[in-house]
């Protein structure tokens, strides 16, 4: 409550918060601006039970389902950022040198990330339009095909080029809007836009639950029960869904802040009474260092094959192969579910050791004349941090598996698709919300301290 009081008394923070809300409104309005030449109604069936498209659509705030001019959203920029971060691991020496150059190097990396994001957006726009057109649905408005093929011409490349340019421009605008939120708003702009997209899609998800369990309980529970029994059971199942949502939300909020603290002492600080408690510190290692990245990577990698297979013309003789492949890459099948869990574990360990580098931490501690009690500086410190990080990451991977699996298990048990309610979406929302809350609290405290000094 004290933080809220300081928030409403701080005009600067209120202005930044208002700017962020206006940016969200602009984002929401743009999701309704449909891409010219496209018939978005033809895409409705493609998003049913599609994990990959569902995740992308959730992040874009239903812009992909509407095929708006910002259908790609901020996703190409996020992908480019992850790629550049991975390439800095001694894969491209120049990028590693830039990362160590301070502010100048970070500016170069930021510029390169934006160029790569624009390139990825253009390629992704062409590939996505081509894939959607290859389905049984009529993607383009009436008359586009006649114009592109009339008189023996083949001008489809102009249509694709035009759509790709518009969608790429939409991504460029989203990157610019994210920068404006970072500079003049609250929180990290890219993260805030992703959260805004997920929150925008939440009302539709709740409406879907109400329609499924309350408005049409016979469709969810079967027609062999009475109307009264069906209505009562529908309300009960709807309440179970909301309760599950709240439990997952509270659990994620608690686990996101959990960490393993390694005690550290500084050799160059006296331990006298004047410095009591100041010569000791700790090195916190978060339980979930990788955050939501492993779940996103695992979901996309598992769902992408089925998305590709859906655009392949399978003959009658290959129906068995198609069914077998569908079971391997499906969340609700035993094999696909096992692969999903393994992928989360692999990506959690991989990304955690990318973010937290024991070798660099040990080197920095030695340079700062700091050490872990009972552990020698240098290689032994690196080995100790590595073992600690490994044990903590095991817990973090199990936590991510539980959070990612709950919506899938609930879908199989209760009959509704919860893939976009829990797991990935809540991890993103809670993580960004906690970081934003800390930033707001810091900003309000700075204002109070400045007034005190005056």
C-alpha cells in the first residue's frame, strides 16, 4: 500500500505509466487493421489445436488470427536477440569483442539485432503467406488470383513482395514502439508488448471457457445427462479451471523470486565493528535462471513439424505415416509429451549455463578480492559454482515441466484447450510484472530520497 501511495504521488511515474497504457491502446487498435488483399476469415480453422500458431498468435494479441499489418508482432526481434546472444559465445569473435566494449559495443549489437530482425521479418512474412495460401483455405480476397494470373501472367511474386513489405514495416513499427516504451514508459518495451498481447487475448479465452462449460455444457459433458445436471457440472468445471489458473499463478509468482544464495566474503574489507556485516555478501542464483525461454523453444520445436506436415499433400497410402508422425509431435500423445519434457530439460540446462557463466563469475570474484568461504579462488570456485548451478537448474527444470504440463493434463482431463491459459503465458506475465513492479518501486523511492536530501 505504501508503494501505491508513493506511485500516485509521483507525477513522473504516473506520466510514464500513462504513456505505456497509450502505447498498449495503439497496439490493440493495430491488431484490427487487416492486411490488404487478405481474407482473415479463412484462417480461423488453422488456429484450432495448433500449439505453434497458438503461441505466436497469443504473443501478437490475436493480430496473427486477424492477419493485421502487425501480424508478426515483436517476435522477429525477440528471435534476433536470442540468435545474437548465442552467437556471442565465441561463435563469432567480433560479437564477443563488441559485448566487452561497454556502451559502444552494446550500441553496435543493438543495431545489428534490429537489422537481423527486419531481415527475419521479411523472410518470415513470405514463408507464412505462402504456407497459409497452400492450405485448403482461400487466403486472398476475391479477384487477387485473377489479377495475378490474368493474360497468362504470373505476378504472384509481386503480391508476396507487397505483403512482406507491409508486414515487415509493421514489425519495424513494433520495434520502434517498444523503444518508446523503454524510454518514456514503464518497464522493458519488448517484454511489455509481449505481455500486452497475451493479456489482450485473455478475455477471448475466458469467453471460450464460459461458452464451453456454461453456455453449452452438453457439448463438453455429453448429451446423456439432464439439463440441471449439465448446468451444475458445467459451473463446477468452470470453477475448477479458474482455481487451477489461480494456483498456477500463485505458484509461478513464488518460484520466480526463489534463489539459491552463495555466501561471499571480501578479503580487502576489515571485519571490525564499524564494518560489521559489510564484508559479507551473497551471490544469488535464481531457481529459474532460463525463465520462459526453454518452454517457448520446446513448444515451437515440437509444434513446428505438425505445422509443416499440415501443408503437405498426403496420399491415401501415406495416411498411416501421417498419423504416426502426428502422434510423435503431439502434446496429448505419450510420445510427444515425453519429447516435450525432454526438450524443456535440455533447453533449461543449455540456456541457464549461457546466462550464468561460472568461469566468468569465478574470474570476477577473484578480481574483486572476493571468495566463497571454504573454497579456494580460481578453478575450485568455478567448479563449486558449476555444481551449485547444476543442482539448482534441476529444480528449475522440474518446475518448468510442471508449469508447462498442467495445461496439457487439464486439456486431456477436462476436454478444453488450455495451452494458452497457463504455462508459457503466465510465466511471461509474472516475470515481466515482477520486474516492472521493482522498477516502479525503485523510481518512487528515488523520488522520495531526492526530496529528503533537499
